[in-house]
């Protein structure tokens, strides 16, 4: 981004120098000190050539303080010498000023390299240089309402306008580049985060097909309860590492996945059972209240599965719906007859009330001996 911007500035610098040299050649008869004018224009050529050559390497070399400072000094010299190298009176006469547009490149360079405030300061400095030069070139007008050493009000206003425009140019250039750099930094950070997330997901898939399944197999077939518990604990810790970004978020699932995994971990510790939490990457955004409601209702459903149904395996799955999110808690417990079992406090308040207060729906699917599924749905 910076390289392209500096290439454009180099083109402007060359175009401004060519025009400055052309004006100097055309106005040579009006020069009182041609050697000084030619020396300053030659110095501007050296700066232009050096800045262009440095573009072939690291663009930051073009924005180095020595080069930008030299460019500003040469530009200030052109501004100050304008009223001295031409025959007086020169200000506001048909002849073009000595620097023409080349000093503007120095203002833009300062803004690009060091930010808007330095750009504004450089613009004010060169504007004042132009005003001092013009004041020296004016023959005092006796009896006039002069503002500065013989300048008329109109001439003074014109010089003030030039200074303000210079300051605007430097400030806008610096501010625009600052915004572009911030945007580029955010894009790089986002790309790096995406790459880390993709790498973590790839590792998770590979370990899920190997290490995690092996630990699950050891847990189910181990005759030693201590070995089975150790395998389950190691599997849970490994899942928490693989499916958490930075330790507090599930990749692609946000806070809902984190909250459900925390509820699952509490259930596994309390009831010596296993929970698989399946969370996709394409969930819609949910506010904190809805995340809390879904996680709280799911946690109560898990408690019921362990406390009343003696479930040993539960699958908690999340999927996006049309305009919302659905959570399923499916256990392998004893199940129950929905028509013959009234809703207790856990079902009515901890599950149904939580979800329906936010405009959602709850459903139970169960029969004796075939486990139970609790379905929660909320609009996003």
C-alpha cells in the first residue's frame, strides 16, 4: 500500500519539477540572481532523483527523516528565495513563483511519513516562507492600508489562503495515510487470526480422528475406574484446548459453544458420564441474555438426565435455523412417559420459562427405555 502511494508521490514530484524548470527557463530574463535560482532548482532535482531511486528498495527509506527533512529544507529555500532572485516588484506579477508546485511534494511527504500534525506544521512553515519572500519583494506603498510591510489587504489574504491550503494538504495527506495504515494493520491481524484458527481446526480434526477416539475407547473398555476417569479427564482437557481460541472462545461458535462446554464439564464431573458438544461455525450472533438462557436450560436438561434418567452418554448439538438457533440435548437414559409425568420445577421454570421468556420454544421427546431429547430454540 505504501509503495503504491509513494510511487504516485514520485510521479507528482517529477511533474512538479519539470514544470518548475520550464517556468524558470521561460522567466530567465526576469531573474536578478539566476545562479541562486538554478542552484535551488538543481537541489530539488537531486532530491527528486534520490527519492525515486530509493523506491526500488524498502519504501520506508523514502520516508526516512534525513531525506524528508532535506526535501523540506530545499522547498523552504525555494519559497524564501522567490522574492529575492526575481527583480522587484515580483509578487502577484505575471511571472510564476520560483518553486511553483514542487514544495507541495515536500508537504505531502512530511504528512505521509510523520502523520497529519507534522504535515500541517510543514504546510504552515512553507506558507510563511512564501509570505516572507513576498513581503521582501514588495515596494512599500506610501499611504496604503498595508497589512505586512507594504502588502495590500488583498495580497495578504492571498498569502494567508496559500498557507491554509498548504496546511490542509499536509494534514489531509497524513490523516489519509494514517487511516490506510490502520486498516492494513487490522486486515493483517484478521488474516493472521484466521490462519491460526484454520491451523487449530485442522489439528483438531486430526487429533479427533486419532488421540481423542483412542482416549474414548480406553474410557469405555478400561476395567480400572481410575484409568477410565484419567482417560476421560485427559480427553476433556484436550478438547478444551483444541476447540478454544485463546482459551475462552470456541472457533466459529462464539460464546454459546463456550457456555455449553462449561455446562457439559460440570455434568461430567457430577455424574461420571460423558457429553459430546457439537457446535458448527455458522451460528448467527446471539446477545448475552440468549446465550445465558440456552446454556442454563441445557445445563438443567443435563442435570435431569443424570439425576433422574441415569444417563451415561449425552450429545448436545447446536444448529442454525431460519432466523435463530436450535439446541438439542439427547441422552441415553431411562426416558419417561410425557403424558403421565407432570412438569416439575426444573422443567417448567429452569428450562421452559428461560426459553419462552425470550420468545423461544421448548419440546421434549421421550418414551420409557429409549432416552430423552430436549429441544430448545430461540430467535437470533
